[in-house]
């Protein structure tokens, strides 16, 4: 193999370059990315950067171009793919191996008014400059990003209204009742939360809702999710279904091509279903397996998905996967209505931990993640006691 092209210069793409070299590949590597910025981590953008706790320089990924010996092409986008060739805005790039790491793009709503999204450094800086005392901010979506933007806007002294189509915050990720336990956080921060409310259009002076009523706003932030950035792969022969379909080795349907990061929908042996996880941990861990696959090795990608969110003064962490038939029941550790710190554990029918959500209980998260990895059974009665450590709930 003489040439590998990596499309996407985010964390997943950069780690793929490093992994290829770590596996001993000494051929040509070309890295292309749409942005003009150096590769950077995204999680701080909606947290420390938006809150003015850190500047963007702190987000840049350390990348020794000389040591890696790569051809890095900034502000270059992929336009199409055919076997052996990537079509870009600067011409064709032949390849023997290809890593698809194009990530995802934020969903925008219809309407002629300006709407901010939060995905890139430029997005974060532009939005941060708008957040000031007295500014009326309308946030569409009470998911992970929406909650973090709301936290930053409230902290900056803005007048914040959050509009959520579902019956509770985080309902798509956690379920309606679990998400409902975060509702008091909004009121405690002085934020108006409107649930089961749909937006008809984004206007120049705010929002028009589906029922015809209006919300006046100086700044509108749309946080209703992202779509995998795979449009350029249309007609390429690569199987697409909510992202790039891969096997457990991160190989796609096209020989010599792998996919990593937010755009990859991989087969999980652990959870017996296809997963696509839009979080930093996936971008960090998947490239090593993808590099091995390109080089003919037989590594398997089968992690316990993990992510975290800092919102309303709480550290919220999640590990595992609880959608589908595996999660037969749920066990609470603490009472979310009265306790400052609590957790939710999802168990399979035979009492094996399949997922855990923690609020300000980092030890539970660490131990729970290890238990999910090990596929261990738990004593559900002991698990319900928040004073008992999770590791002591394991049934030998």
C-alpha cells in the first residue's frame, strides 16, 4: 500500500493518521479538511470556550506534522468518491487506502432569520460574542448541546427561553421520564422552558411557533441534532444508512475503505446492533482499529460508548447503551427529585448492567463502565442503595 487518504481533519481524522504511523505504515498519507483551523477538540467549545473559561488555542490537538510526514491540505473538501479516487475541490486524489472521517453537520430549521449552531470554532466564537447581560436568547432543543448553550447563556446574564419539541429535556437520549428529572435545573437557573412546543420558522426577530404564537429573541440557537456528513459519498458504492455502514472492524462495503467518528455506523458485537455515536470518545478510540483494518490486521471495535455533559452546575455522564430490548428494567441510585447526586442503571433481563447515567457521581460512572465492559451480573437490591459502591453490587 503506497498511499492513504484521510478525509476529515477533526479528531478522528488526526488520530487515524497517528494510528497508521503507530502501526508501522510508512507510505504517503494525505489529510484533507474543510476548515482552515488546525485540528481541535470539539467538547470544550460548548463548555469552557463558550463560558469564556478558556480560549480556542487550548482546544487545538497536538500534531507534529514533520514527525508524521503527512501532506496536510486545509480548506479542501471532498466532493465525490469512486474506487481508488477521492474527488475534491482541488482535484482528484488517488488512494490505496481511505479513511472517511467527515463527521456530521448541524441541522438547521426553516426560516429566513439568522440561527446559530455550535459545531466549529468559528461557531463558538460567533455565538460567544452575542452572549451578554439582557440579550434575549431562544434555544431550540433541550438536548445535550442545547442544555450546555443554555447554561452558558444564563451564566452570561442573558434572558433565555428554551423550546423543546419533546415532553422533556433529553427525552430522545434518555427517555421522557428520565429527562424530566432535569426540568428543575432550568427554573433554578432562571430559564424559561417550553416543552412539547414545535417551531414553525426562525425569523429575523425570533421564532414563530407551530401554534402561530411568537417568541421574540435577539439571538436564536438551533440545537436539534446533526446529520452524518456523507452526501459526497452518494453513488460511490459505499453502503449508507444513518452514516457510513461498517462492520465490527470499521470496514465499509468498498474494499480498502474504513470509516471513523461521527459519520460511522458500526456493528457492535457487545450490544448486537449497529451504533453511531457522536461523541469525543468514539473519535478518540476508533482510529486505531480503522488503521489496523486498512493494514490487514484483524482488530475489532467494540467499545462501551461514553460521553459527558456539563450543564446547570452538574456533571452528567453516561456509559453503555440502553435502547432496544436489552434494557429490561431501570434501577435508581438516589432520588432525582430530592437528591443532589443520583444515577440511573439500566439492566438486562438477567440483571447485567447495559448502561448507566450519573449526575455528580463520577465514581459510579467509572465503576459502572467497567461492569458493562465485563458483562457482569448485579444484585439489583444492593444496587438501589446509593451508599453501596457499584463494584460491591457485582454477583460473582
